[in-house]
C-alpha cells in the first residue's frame, strides 16, 4: 500500500512538473534569430527586435532588450558563430530596449550610446550597463573590416535616439520612431513632434534599402516617407483645430486619418495619437 501511495505521489509530482514546464514554455517569450542580409542578423524577443553584425574579429550587438533576452542571445551567438561580443550599442535609453546590457559588458563588450542616453541611464538608474563611449552627432564603428555608422538625427521619440546604418547590408536599424505600416505608439510620452518629422526627413536622405525597426515587420525607405506623411497629417490637422480654439473632443471628431486605416493599431492608437499631439501642441502654443 505504501509502495502504491509512493508511486501515485511520484506520478503526481511528474504530472505537476510537466504542466509547470508546459506553462513555462507557453509564457516564454518568442525568441528568434533571422538573417537580414550578409552578416547582419535580426534578433526577436517577443514584440521587441534588435540587430547584430558578425565580423571576423567579433560581434557588434545592439539593444539587449532585457537581461534574460541578452543571456539567450549571448549563448546563441557563442554557439552559432564562436566569436566574442566586442561592442554593444543602445538605440536610446528606454528601459524596454536598453535593459540587460550588463550581460554583454561583463564579458568586455564596449558600450556605446548617445551622450544624452548616458545622462538618462545614470539619472533614471536604468537596469543596464552605463555607456563607456558617447557621441553627439555621428560616430563610425569599425571592426573586422566592417563598418557601422551611428547617427543622431535630433529629438524624436526621445532626446537620445540614434540610428545605426550598415552600409554593406544596405540596412538601417531604427527603433520606436519609424513604425512600419503602424500608427505611432499611444499618446507620445517622451516625444518631440516637430523635431520628429525633421528626423524622419533626415532618415529619408540616408543611403539604405532595408528598414529594420525595433517592433514589427521589416520595411523599406518608402515606409519612412509614409510615416512622415502620417505624422505631418496628424500634427498639421491637430494644429489647425487647436488654432481654431477647438477642444480635444472637437479635434478628435474633426481630424481625418482614414487613409491610414489599414495600418496596424489604427483603431486602438490613432485616437491616442491625436490626444498626445493635441496636448503637446497646446503646450508649444503656450510657449512652454
Ligand atoms: Zn522607446
């Protein structure tokens, strides 16, 4: 009887742990590595993406996303390419992209970001490695005969966003300020609207074919133009209503963005985009 009890107990435990393992597998974020072009790869962690470049002398990684994602990426890179990670570059300071940098820094990767990103990472105590090298406008990173161009294009979705251009792969990695066939994220917290449109125009003048965003599908330069049109349409129409003295509700009723209705998140986020644009435009009009 005791033996039977024990067997039942063991079975119970193993079923329990199997269920736990299955639940864990379902909860685990989707992680994947896909080659974009040449030696440039795209790393996915659920809804977040970054890129990395493999060279004969080591690997340049970008946004770590979070510590668990970074640990997974580090072991995948070691297993697939057997090269050390030499540089880590942050697109901007926001916690959902920059977290986990210490995973790469602990192995000697040199951490690079815009100078304003370092200030915010320190000030806000972001859970990541503090940048060791910063720059203001432009920096060229060379490793193993390959080049990455880092550019600050002005304020947009934050005051410290940089883009990373991989000339051989004809790819631009740009996070959070150029969604592809998707409206802007919610209500523009931490955003600079007129400068955002200017930085999109600067991206259009850069030399690349493939746009690798921090969320969603890959795009092309045409998607940058389309998103600049959206932002111009949105802010232009909201400003016109605000100047007529219209309330937020009246503005929401008057602004017509229906030509973008096939974009992702249109129903959920475009009213929030109007909301955020209205608040920011009113602040600007008061001279704040
Ligand atoms: Zn962000």
